[in-house]
């Protein structure tokens, strides 16, 4: 079974620029999560999708962050404009029925804003 | 407030020694509790999932315990290896939509 795919693995941008991350969840998984993980901290949920609907985006800084999940499969997370404090690893995860709704994570995208 | 707290924040042990990591949770409604291992530069990988009725579950040298009355869980690592050096994160899903509440993690370093 293929895992959660994310790209790119690394990205360096200047502040005020825009950036987009892509996630392809495990086939058949209805739930997709985007997390922000700052160095030394646990992951913080940005947005959670159930199919193509948003379940929770309460911690998404909507003035600069946006996410979409077209057709309930792939998802993109965008930051525009980026700030220095956005430097973090952005993790995508998916979960589906069975296996206790276990969440499977991608490798993450490490973003550095300079 | 739904939250997960872990201790210690970091831990250094010698190769071959045992260690125990702690997790306290206040998540309602409770369905299960999970331990993840996160190697540096990689995404978290599940070690165990424990439901309300399970007290102990093992995965190789990893043994997790759950006390649903006190809302505490522990992860015990036996005969540690250098490859055990990682962050260990306790996670409790909350609500019908499987919202994951993460602890801050324990950073374990195993030294030769």
C-alpha cells in the first residue's frame, strides 16, 4: 500500500513570497489533515478535511493560509504572503475506516522563510 | 479543555537501558490513545493504538499501558538501541471526526 505522498520535501523562500505544498493521501482515506510542526514542538492542526469538506480550520491563519481538497482526494496548502514565523515542517496525514482510524503521515515539507 | 501532556520533555539514556515515557490526557469523549515515533526529518509513525478496554499493548521492545481511570498512559522501551533516538508523541483523537490532539512529545536520545 502506497503511503501519504508530499511535495516538495524542502522549500526556501523569502518573506512576503508565496508557496504551495501538495499532498496525495492513501487511496480510499476520506480524512485528510494538514499540520504545522515548529522545531521542538508537537504538530499543530491547521485544517482537517472529510472528503472535500472542511471539518476543522479553527487554527488556520486565514489571512495568509488557504487549503483545498478538490474531488476529495489530493490537497494543496498555500501560504501567501509568507512570514518568518511560518518556518516549520508541514505534515500531511490521512485516515480512513478501519485500523482504529489510524492516521498515516507523509514525510513532510520543510519550509524555511528567510 | 482537550489536551495531552507528556513528560519528560527530553531524556538521555545509555544504549541497552530501559526507559518509560509518560502521557496524561484530558480528551473527551475518549476513544483511543496512540503513540507515535518521529525520527528527525520524517513524519510520525504509529507504534501502538490502545482502546478504552486495553491496559497493555506491546510492539516489539515497545510496551504501552493505559489507565483510563486516571487518564494516564506510558510507553516503556526495553533494551534501548541507538535507533530509538527520536521524538515520541502521544496522541488522542477527539470527537466523531477523529480530530487528533497531540502532545508536545518526548525527545529521547540513546547514547552508546
